[in-house]
């Protein structure tokens, strides 16, 4: 039997037992085959009709790996309604796969970065060959300061983007577009004001699509910012700065959220 190559000691007992179960143990005896998923969600696929295709890195969010990859999640109260459990993320096998990628990134960072570098290079070549524009989102379910690892800088011709709850990100490369993620939790609002003062685009999650459509139709503003439709696609870098990107809650936990993260 091949040995487990990851340190699972920081996982909670239930998760650790699941990883070592007959079904999943072999996953943790080797590296993932890939880190990124092309056309990895229904929303990003909407961008295909505009000539864009998006590759996303999905990790295990918050502290599910034993190391927090979403520094502001507890303050913003977004860890419970997280998209990690929406759509395919609700499948146990998907969650385990994301956990392995997270442990790979945390415990074998050089190999993980090298794998992502190879994948992006191949995707870039494929996009140039087939005539579509590549987008890369590295924080599909995390909030890591990817500007600090050199990966984005290695591909100046590729557009990267992310949503973030970190208002103080500096030295961000020109090809890395960031949209701030709103939460109405009182302790988080000072950070929202910093993002607004910095002219950032701010994404806000409404309770349902009907609320979004009504707000857009009525020309409403949110925290003084004009609204744009954020569910038409996930091509955020084309949205103007200083706007509020209106999204609606996906997944059962998000639709029932009362923390202040979801509006309405």
C-alpha cells in the first residue's frame, strides 16, 4: 500500500477519517493530475459567447484544510454560505478533491506552482491557436494574495482576475483585476469603506434574482455606487471600477443566510 504523502494532522477528525477511508485514501498518496478547471462553472461558461474561456482554481475554503486561506471570512461571515457547497461543490468527491489541491499547494508549493505554470502555458497556447481569450481565476473558493508568488507576473499577456475581501492588496500586477466582495456585517463595513474609497468595483450578493432585476430596472444604487449585472457572465475586468456588481445567492446556505453577507 502506497504511503499518504500529505500531513493530515491539522484536519478535524471527521475529515481526516474520510480522507483515509477506502474510497479516498489513494487520492492522498499522489499529487493531483491538474490544478485548474477550464469552463469550471455555469457562470464562467456564459463568457464563452463573448469569446472568453475561464480556468479556475478551486481550493477548500476558510480553514477546512487546517490553514486559513480566507483571512477575512470570519469577520465577513461568508464562510458558512460559501459557494464551496453550491452546485457541484455539494458533492463529497468534489470537496475532497479541492482539499487535496489545497494541501498540495500548502505542503508542496514549488511543485504546485510549477504545475499551474505548465497548465496556464498550455491553455494560453490553446487559446491563441483556437482564437479565444483566456481568463484565469485563482481564487475560486479562496482569498490568497496570488500577486506575491510570481505566477501572474510570468504571464503578462494573460488576464487574471479574482474576487477578494482583502482591502489592502498592494503591488498588484496590471494583468490582475480584483473585485471587492461586500458583506454587511458591522465589523466588516470599515473594510468596505476602504475598498470604496480606493475606487474598487464591489460585488454584492442579493437574496434572489428578482431583487437584482428590480434594482437594475429601477436604476438603484448600492452604497452610492451604480449597479451592473454580475450574473450575465463572470468577465469582471470589463466592468467599470466604482460600480457595484449585483449577484444573487446560489446554494441553499447562501439563500438562507442572515449574517449580513447576503443582502435582502
